[in-house]
């Protein structure tokens, strides 16, 4: 009985299928609920090719609302990116829009979309450890804004397999996890990494243990960009959570968290 907190729609321009098919798949595999969390519009032009335009947002809300009221429960969420300057739009907009869940992500370092396959070659010309350090400091800034509920894909820079040793990751992640904890945010286990070069979920077992030690709430998401990815490998996510010391997960509704026992 889990809720998939991270599901996209075709409005982001890189996902396929009808939103009703995502809900249909969730029902088919017995999920308790799913939260649509498509990439938020950014009127300043940030990463315009991977998100809905502001004018499309009413259509997104309508598409989600149409699917509510049955089983599984359908939640109205958004995946919003943190980047320097994002608050000008996001702070008022997130406050005035009645979301159930706001995922916070970092997909860019300066002008480099580091998880975009088109930009993968850039990894060959950067200092991997320094890149990760910059990433975690951006995540810390994300937490400090208090704009978001959940940190999405906590160790996204590993997507194509570039990463420093675990000891270095732990040292740079700990202060960021402290800031996430201080912000009252959750982290997600995001199973989409299993479908990428790295071949493992976000976050790594090590980072999840560090989150569990801090009693940071946990939710689960597939980051589905196609209907049959909804709830993907949630059995493995549950096993990863248990292994890290978690015994509970959370659900979000109206941006409030409720603790639920983790299935065994
Ligand atoms: Zn996407
Ligand atoms: Fe993302
Ligand atoms: Fe996503
Ligand atoms: Zn995502």
C-alpha cells in the first residue's frame, strides 16, 4: 500500500501517454495513490524545452482534477527546480496554488543541465568531486528557501555513473542533510535510476542511511515518464528503505505529511 509521489505528464514535452493511463497502471498494480508532479512552468525562460508553458498550467490542473475522486487517490503536485533566482516566481506561485506535494529538484549547475543525456559529454571535462560539491551546496540552498516539501532524486549527479568515493560524498552530503532536516523536508527514494546508466535507485544506500540517522521523512516515487513506469520497482525501494533503517514512510496531502508504516 504505497503512494507514488513522482509522476509526469506529456505536458513536460518528454513524457508519453495519457494521464488516465498512469492512474490505470497505478490501479492495476495496487498502489494506494499517485501524485502527479510534472515539471513546473518557469516564466523566466529557465529550461523551457522541458516544462509546460505558464499558459498550459490550467490544462495540467484540469487534467489532474478530472482523475480525482476514485481509487487510487490522485494527488495534485509539482516538481519545481531550485536555481538561483527561482524564488521570484516560485515563492508567491507555490503559496497561492493548492498543491498536495511540492518536489524540489536541482537539474542544473550554472547553465549546464547535468542530467540531460544531450549534455553528458560535459562530464568528461569537469572535476567530478567539485561538481558534486556544488550540487550539494545548491541542494542546501534549496532546503533553506523553505519552498519545497521533498528533495527529489537526492544524488542525481550519479545518473551517468560519475561520482566521487562514498567517503567524499558522505562528507559533502552531511551538512546538506542537516539543512534538509532543519527545513522539515522529506527525501524520496526515486526508482528511475534503475532505468538509467547508473542502474541504481536515488539515493544510494549510504545517503539513505545518513537520512535515516537524522530521522528525515521518506516517500517513494517512480519519476514515471510513461504509464507503465508508475510504481516501478517499489518492492526494491521498500527493501532499500528497510536496509537503511527506515520503518515508516510518509504521505503528503495538502502539503502536510502523515506517517505510515513501511510495508514489510
Ligand atoms: Zn522529466
Ligand atoms: Fe527531476
Ligand atoms: Fe521527475
Ligand atoms: Zn524528477
